[in-house]
């Protein structure tokens, strides 16, 4: 169950990271409220997951999910440009996240 909670925490990280530009420097209240709520929920769930998952492992996976998810949202939803080298780098990031999970004792 802690791994499922950690994945959900990572998904909320994607939400807050994706909402950040829409806050326009925290001057728009609705995106800012969504940002703060998703940030708080992401952090809370990370803290719950790391009650049993070591913090180094949990944080690495959480950051990886957020980075990959924000990259995908940027490319697919917001039309950010990408190139093969970036896609390869993100693939390596996924491999690293999987390696962290597979080598974890939990």
C-alpha cells in the first residue's frame, strides 16, 4: 500500500507542477488554489508513504514521477517542443526510477 500512496503522491506532484505557470506568479486565485491544494496533498501523501519506504527511495521515486509526468503534460497538453535526446533522457529517468524500486528492500 505505501507504494500505491507514493505513486498517487507523485501524480499530485504532476498536477501542482503543471498548474504553476497558470498561477501567473500566484496572481490568479483559482490556479493558485489548485496549486496549493495539490502541493499539500502531494506532500502529505509522500509523508505517509515514507513512514515505511525509506526517505531516499521514496523521494527519488516521487521526484521521478513528477518530472516525467510534468514533461509529458508539457509535450502532450501544452505543446512544448522536445527532441530525441530529451525523450532518451526521460527514458533513462524511467529506467532509474524502476531500478530504485526494484532494488528497494520495501
